[in-house]
């Protein structure tokens, strides 16, 4: 027999349930309020402290205060004190340049330089840049800048300024002067060529236009008959996460390959929506300057058994940064907002990617890194030998030249 509940009892149960709900809601709300109140009190104490410091300075400082410089310094100091090693304050000009850089666009003379035994050497000339159009070549030695003899520090500072310059170079027995004016050009972040039957792909950074360049390079190498690939990520410090995701999707079939962990602990799967599955052996070159999105790329391919990582342990920079405008003048702050985590290896931050085959370069080899080839680059030679042997390696194997060291000093750039 079914038991019936009276209308009064039902109403009473509803009232009790509502009371419990309200009580729980009030408890949660009070906790949140108390937390916010505590944060407000802390912020007020900080503002009061800064106000007191400002008051003392303005009352007693004998010099003049540049208000704009003061605000900029205050913002930079604030970010320097929050414990985020990647946080940064960018002035309007700096933010514009960084936005353009990550989009794959640069404005300048289009040169990169390094200090070598024979002087300040041009290590890269960007395609379609002012230097490229003027005829400057990789390997030229800079002997004068604006008609004055100079050293590496002066050249680097002058090139970084982005202004018009007259550069004199030594090319063999010939001395040549170039008058260069800054221009905007598209960054070449992917370089490729065939080495025998292996397609060599150097990925210098992960910019918004890198996936397109990568896709074109892979298609060209495939058309050239590539039977294996080397992905060179040495000195690649990352860039745009979406670019790395797009490129990983070009190599992996549909499925989850990593996670993004937000600041509040929420996890978002990084999923390949691709339909292509890389079925040819690959080796991936890394070193201590391989960071961020480059580590994600190498680590995912390694965990998915799509590549053998060769070189030295990577930087261990696995945080994701985003930019936020803070004022109407166009300035911005860069903050770490999430962490990258591999499915098996966990978070990349502080740990990096461990190569399956450890190969070092000597200090001399590092100094002329931009000019190494498959004939004299121990790490590249090891990767090619690995692929020729069938693409397998015992984890932890160390194959370094006798005179090699573990030093990985990045070549200097503009």
C-alpha cells in the first residue's frame, strides 16, 4: 500500500530544505566575503604604504620628478615583486613591437649578429628585410657602424635601436658599405632543406604565421621524397601557444595530447583535431635554450612515440603568458596565467624535456652555431645517424664528442 504524505508535512520538508540551502549559501558567501575583505585590507595597506613613500619623496626630494617615468618604474617594480619570473610591464611602444613580433612581423634592419673569433659576424639576414634587399650576407664581418670602428656591445645596441645606419662589412678581401633604413618584413621562423633522404626543418620560434610556414616546408620536403625528418628546436624560446597547437595537429591524429592548467586549477585538454598521422621516423633537436611552446612540441611528440629527442635537457619554462591592457595609453602587462602539462610527464615548468640521446656541443661549436652544418654539428650528426639506423635509441644513451662540454650559451642576436 502506498503511503501518502500530508500537504502540511510536504510544506514543512520544503521549508527545511530551503532553510538548509540558504544556510549553506550564507556560509559560502560569508567565507568569500571575508576573503575579499582580507584582500581589500591588504591592498589598502599597500596603497597607504606607497602613498606614504610618495609623500616623503615629494616633500624632501631636491630633484625634479618625471611623472611618466615614475609610473612606468612603479608598474615594473610591482610586477617584479609578485614572484612571476615571466611577468613584464611593456610601454606602448614595447607592447606594439611585441605584438608585431608574435604575429610574425618585424621592423628593423633585418640583421642578427654574434661575437666570434674574427669579430662581430652577421649570423642571419631576414628575407625581404632592408639588409637582404641591400645585399648584406650571412657571414659578413662588421668592421664599422656609421663610419666608426665598434665592438659587439655597441653594434647590438645600435641595431636594437632600429634606426637608420651605415654598416661596413668585410667579405673576404672586399670591404663593402651599406646604408640601411628600417623597414617592416615578415619573420622567417621555419627553415628547411633536404639532407640526403631526410627533411631537415628548423623551427626558430612559434609565431602566428609559423604554422603556415611549417606546413609549406613539410609539403615541399615530402614532394622532394623525404623518408624521415629532423625537427630542430635549439634556441627556440616558444611564442604563441595556438601556433604550437596547430603544428602538433599537423603531425598527430585526433585525440588529447596535453593539458593546460589554469591559475585556479581548472584543466583544459589540448586536443588534436587533425586527420593526419605522421608515420615516418623523426628526431628532434633540443638544448638548454629550448623553452615554452618548443618544449611542448618536443615533449608531446616524444610521449606519442613520434620522435626521438636528441641534445641537452630543455629550459623548463612551461608557463603560459597573456597580455592585458592596463591603461588607455596602450601599455600592457604580461602575466603567467596557466601551466602546460604533458599527459605522462606532468608539468613542464621547472623540469623540461629530457632527451633520449644526450649530445653536447663544445664551447667553440656553440660560438659558431649559426654556421654549423651536417658535416660538423655533433647533435645534427647524431640525429641523422639515429634515423639512418632505424630511428630507435635506448633512453639515456650519451654520445658526446670527447672535447665537448655541457655548456649551451645562446648565440647573440639583434
